[in-house]
C-alpha cells in the first residue's frame, strides 16, 4: 500500500534524524552536504550563462538573481495557495 504524503514526510524525518544522530561535529554535517550545495550553485550558474560567455562575476550575479527570483516565486505561490485553502475569494494573478 502506498504511503500518504504525511507518512512519506514522517519517514523522511526519521531518516534525517538517524543520519545526523551519529554526527557529533557540526563541520561533518557541512562536509556531508557540500556536494549538494555545489551542484545547486553549478545548476544556477549554468542557467545564468549556458554558453559560458559571461565573466565569472557577471555569471555569479546573474545566477544569484535567478535563484532569488525562483525563491520569491515559490514564496508567492505558497502564499496564494495558503490563501486559497483558507477559502478566500480574492485571487492573485502571477
């Protein structure tokens, strides 16, 4: 039987707590997650400059702007979704 979204979330929390329970040094946590952070940065850099023609500084600035835009859009959509779930009749347009 498939797990519900709530059950999947709880299962993920259990796994995360187990993963970090044996990690006494906070630096170990940072080292363990470094590959994921590096991949995320690389992905934004590639989206900002797929042909590699920008200077490194311009590429970083554009990548950061794209990342911020993405996060703001997620926050906006979350806000409108929460409002819709409350039953509000006002609807925002993206």
